[in-house]
């Protein structure tokens, strides 16, 4: 006999809904077989970056659990809003509004206090003002850099991406971690030398 409370029913419904994250494909590819990464894989990898590299946060007292929660939930909105390739031209205001609507629809499946927590975590990540959000954003920028570098610039080459674009897009890594930004800059420079990125 299936035992179900109203609260549990909505939590299971939310978990069923977010399974769709596995269907959202990103432009970055996996380093071995060059298959497109999906958003669920990206979120898992981000969580591991936060846990593994948190010692390099500018703020040594960040709440790692809160930061990990942020990176696990922040792309869930792409179930409705879709993935946007970061180097494309797009209307940022329209994108933000679409994502906000998606956050409220998807997280509101949960019981009220959990929905509120997830919406607040998503908004905190987007604002990038707290040390946790800044480190989460740094991890979110570093992860595709790693995949691009270790796939020999596959997505960068496909889209004709220049060094200046990668610098502009990723320089705020330094707000979360100066150490990781220095590492990222060295990866970018090495990518130019190896022909993964256009020097410009």
C-alpha cells in the first residue's frame, strides 16, 4: 500500500519535474567522447567543484552547504527557460524575466517553506552579492572553462569564440576566488597558444 502525505506528494512531484533537467543540453561537451553535457551533469560537477575547491574562496568562512545547494538548484529553471549559450547576443532583461517565472513555477511545486528557500537561494545566486553566491558563480564559470580546455576548445572552435570574449564573460570569477581566476587566466592563455581560442 502506497503511503503518501500531502507534503510528500508535492516533494515527489518536484523531484519528478526536475528529472527533465537531464534533457537540457549545453554547448559544452564532455572531455572524453565530446557528447554534449546536460544540465544535471553540469549541476553535479558544479557541486563537486564547490566541495573540492572551497578552500580557494576569497572568504574562508563561506557556508559550503548553502553554496552547494545554490549550484544544485540554480539551473533547474532551464527546464522552462532553456539554456542560453553565454556568448550569444540575447535580451538579458527578457531572459531574466523568463527565468524568474520559471523559478516560481517549478519551485512552487514544493511545500511553501521549501519553495521559499529554493527561490531565495536562486535569487541569491543571481544577485551575486554574498560570499556564497560569488563563490558559486566562480565555480559556475570555471566548470565550462575546464571542459572547453580539456576538450581542446571544442565548443569555442565551433562558435568562433575569441580570448577577449572568454575574459569578459569569466573575469568575475575573481569576486569569488582570486586564486581560481589566476588559474582560469592561465588556462585561457594556454588555450590561445594551443589554438583552442582565437587570440583577439
